């Protein structure tokens, strides 16, 4: 199906062609006609499937066909969870809008930077606002923007928005929006909370579900390495050096962990930087720029970096801490193996996170062999059985003789063992 069959105007098609768009992806082929027809849309499609263009292209066309409101009153609002995604979505909209015969203004606003330049940028009015919820509320409090003329609302990465405390912010924003409007909800996953949001927001939506295409699935090798919690940083340093990883994105659970782990890597003479929401926008932008240019070898990040970042030829992703959910696991892994390149995703598995990894495996239909690395074997538990399961053969670069094959006994097994010992006389033990 070519773009000409989606209902887009010739001037929009010409702007797309100049930007390099060729054929619509499945989510674009289904969403564009529905948006142009004025329907609410609920779209679930995997990372990298072209969701941004699926709403950006018809959104811009509808703006061309509707009258301009009074100053300060935006006609379209796109809400996103992170600053990085705001910049990415804004860039896509501007690239196409700047090639249209009628100028359309796209304004991108987010927190972490001074609000004053953003307020000045809105003085002349705007057509589209791409915003993180917190900064949008700040601008509304300063009377720098009005939402009563918004005819199209887009929630991009809706599942991630909900993870950031969006429910309370949404209650305030919704009161300022007109009751009659078009609502578009795009998400990479469809958790119950997303369904609840959709039920309260959308009116008879067109439902679009795009499953990952098996033959187009990224070439990502996944490994699980058993290691004690206290040895993870040393293991990470060892792998970066011995496996000669030129660039690696390391995911941790907290901002504090990102700061500590990156500092320890730097002490080991490995160039590393933290990346999390506690940093200024300027610092985050600089870290990403240095990482893309290989001036930084390791970036230690919270799940802030799991979405909206497109880093070309990123060879390795490491789960220093396992993600909270199976959906987050998908987004973390999606940072490597992009654009046809191969990638490696490594998860550190500690005794107290083994059960959590099994849940992730169950959700994704995975069965990862537990590897060990020589010198970083997990300590034995109180029964003398090593806390790991070692496969018959280890992956390239990892020592095949690093541990001992075994199985951790259950609580019932341990209880039976104690009862058996107590029931035998000392001479029989």
C-alpha cells in the first residue's frame, strides 16, 4: 500500500518524499486514514514501528484544513513522558511542517530547563505543542498557553506516561481541554492501566494492533549471567574490558545507582556518565552527544533511556538491575539491534532476582540459560548448592568452566532435609 492510498494531500506527500518516507508501515497504513476521517484511535504497536509518523502526518494535514485560532491557543497537543521523546516527536513534526506551503508552528516544551525562553516562544502563538505534562502545567499556570482550542489530543507512549504519575496531572489538564475533540492514544504495550485510560478518554475508537513481524525482528542475542549482588560492578568492569565493548548502555533501578555505578567505572578508567531525570537537560543532551560520538564508553541510565532514544550501532545493553516489568524489558532491549544491526542484551541475575527474571521469561516466552563468568561464580547457598544454573556450553567470550551445574532446592526441599536430619541418630548422619 503506497502513501498515496492513505488519503494524504499532495503537498503533504511531497513533504514526506523530501524527508525520505517511502512506504507506510503497518501502523501508519491503518492509523493515517482513521485520523484523517476524524475518528479517535487506539493504537498498540511495538517500538520502532513508525508510530510518530502515524499521527504526525495526518495531524499536520488536519491543521492545514482548519482555521487558525486566537493567539496562545494551540490547535493540537501531543503529550509525551520524557524530554528526549518530546525532542524526537517535535523534530519529526517540524521536518514535515517546514516543507509545507503554509507555515505551521511546532513548539516543544519540557522541564529541566528555564521556563522563560519557552514562554517567550509561545507569545506569537503556535499550532502544535509537544509537551511533557509537568512543564505543560507550569506554562498553563503562567497563562502562557491556552488549551480551549485544541481539536486533536495525542498521548504518545501512553504506558510510559502512566508510569510517571500522569494520572494526577491528566486530571488537571483534562479540565482545560474542550469536551469535543479528537483523541489519539499510541502505546507500545497495552497494560490494564492503559485500557482504563483509553476507556475514559476515547469515543468509539478505531483499534489498531500491530504485532512484531517475526522476519523483521531485531537480531538481538540475550544472555543471563548469574552473579552475586555485591559483585555486579566488578563483573561489569570485567566484561567491558575483556569483551572489548566500545559502547554499552547500562540500566539500573535508581538515580543514585546510576551515579554510583558510573563513578566506580570512571575510577576503573572506563569513561562513563550517568543519565537520569535528576540531571539538567543540558547535561543529558551532552551525555547523549558524547555517547553517540563514542567519547563516552558507558552510559548508566534509569528507564528514562529505555524509550525515545535512537543510538545508531549500539552493540550492547546491560540490565545491571532487572526491569520492574516485562514491558520495560522489551523497551530496554530495543535500544540495541536497531536498523538491521545485531545486538547483545545481557541481564545480571542475582539470587534474589531469579524469580523476577522467570516472570519476565514467561511473559515473553523466553528461556535464557544462566551463564557464569570465571572469577564471578555465585556463592553456594546454605545447602552447599551453587546459586546458579550453568548451561552445557557457555557463550563466546565467557568461560565455559566458570561454575557448577545444579538446581536450587525449594523451601519444601530444605524443610524435608532438616526433618530427615533430625529424625536420624547422630551416628547415621
